[in-house]
C-alpha cells in the first residue's frame, strides 16, 4: 500500500465513463426487488459480471454475494464496500381469486401512504398487472385486540383485470419512469429505488474502476464488494454474514447507504461520511480514515472553518454527519466486532414517502402519496470518487495523531518545551 507522501494522484473518472455509471444506476434502480426476493437484482449483477473479466465471486449460505478483483492477493484485512439488494416492497402472501390478493409489505413505510395506493404486480415475464391497495388486514390476539399481522403487515389488493398471480410475486408502487431533472448543480436523478440500489451501482462502479487501475499496474489493495439480502426487514443478510464470519475479522467495512436528506445534510452537499446512526456510533478510526480520504480529494474539510468563507470551499463536496434518524448495516458489523463505518447519499422521498415531513407533522394537504426517490447526480459521482480513492489508499489510522504530533513539534516552544 502506498503512503500519503508518494501516493499517485486519485484516478479521474472520464465524462464518458461517468455516463456509463449513470446508465448502471438507471438500469438497476428500476428493477423490482424485495427482502427475500432479490433475484432480479442478482440476475442483473451476474450479467454485469459476465460482461467483464477480472472478478471472482463467492456466495455465502444466506445468498449474500462477495465480489473481489481476482488478481489482488487476499489479506486478513480487506476493505469492503457493502450495499443491500432489497428495497421496501410488497410480496404476494395469498391469491384469493384472480382479482383479489393479500400482499405482505416488507419494509418501513408510514401507514398513511397505503390506502388506495396504486401498485404494479410483477409477473415472471417482466410484464405487470395494475392493482389498488385496500385496507390493512388485522389479526385478533388472545385478548380480542386487533393487531397488525406479524412478521409483515398484510393488505388487500384488487387487480384491475383478472390475472393468475402466484404466491411470492413482487408488487411495487406505481411510479413514473426514472429520469433526470436538470438544475444548476448538474441534475437530480429520480427513480423507483435509490435505497440501496444507487449505492450498489456506486460500489460496482468503484470496484470496476479499481480493476482497470490494477490492470494499469496501479497499487490497489484487497478491495471487495459485499451485496447483502433482506436489509429492509432488519439487516438479515448482514447479520448472517457477520455471525458466520464470512468477512475476515480484520476487515474494514464501509457500508453504503441512501439516507434521508435534511437541511443540514442536503442533496448536492456531497457524499456523507456518516459518523453514526440512531443505534450506534461507528468505528471512529475507520470513520476518520474515510474522512481523511475525503479531505485529500477535496483539499479541505467538509464545512468551512471559522477562518474561512463558504466561497473558499473546494468544488468537490463532501459531508460528515451523525444522521441519527435511521439505522444501517454499519451498526450490525460493529456489534459483531468488525471495524465499520458508513458512507451515504442524501436521499429525497425516503422509502418513496413524498412530503414525509408534512405527513409526520399532520400538515399534509390531502392523503399522503408515494413518489420516486431521488439523489443528486453529483453526489453519486462523488461517492464513486471517494470509494475509488479509499480502494487505492485508505489510511490505516485516521491521521489525527500525526497531526497532533506535528502541532507539538511546531509549537511546543509556547509552553517552554524544546525537545
């Protein structure tokens, strides 16, 4: 691994290759997927792998997928970019007739968004039939109280036209086609499922660029991608991989996510080095190392210092935030003794909940409706940049001790010390 002093300049992704990365984002983020039913995304990933040489893959017993650059020597301390394969969606629990279905919802979405919502029930031949969500189907407990079904909430669904639908069929919200809305920052990409398929696309883009850099004899570490299943129902794939020790215990894991944007963590603010979530604070040394890489790319901190103007900030943007409103797989890896942190994209319409703040506050005008998720195109490319650079030279320590040592040497005379 190279040192910071003699490290080559970060690889620059060409405009033509950025366009390819956007095409991957567009393709994978429109694929129907659900916890436990990620097969369509897996098929796309396998096709992506088959189109290029130089990768090797390993599957664990839970269906998680590891991708690594084949000719990079294996070590006991690889760097992992992880992303999950699923997104909140319905799965057919029962076909009561050719027009009446019972759907189980796998993921976290506010109940207000369901009633009379339009859905697409996806057939195995990639055609779909339209339907309308009805009432939640409640169960009666031993005390006679009505409660939501367990483990997944169940909803009635009436199809527009008779159709033979099998149990286990995926149904998704009926949303407009994916597309880019232009703005002054380079555009916002709207699609069915950024969470977490945008991160998956970024992980594949980064490891592909590292594969090409390796072919050009550039120094690349033991970098791997881990794609996990069933995150939206409680990190099931990540738990299984962690319990089994699928990743070496010396791994440094960078979990990739799409996290709800807020005014202090905005879209177009750059990829977010996430310090923690509502469950835990991530591994400080790894968070610091990734932040150090971000500083190295941008040439500055994530926010202006008191002595700086906002106009003086670097053009390559990044953010460093706690993001305490949700939870991600980094907390799982930390809980099982791994060194882990998170890099996320600021996300609009989190879990397809349009105008979520209004729905939460009860100030929504009319019935809340779902919408396409969206991310900044510049943030997406920024995440890829950051991952490429981490793959080329992720410091083994945050570098803060080195800064302190230098400060001590330069200014210890103030307190009467010389040597």
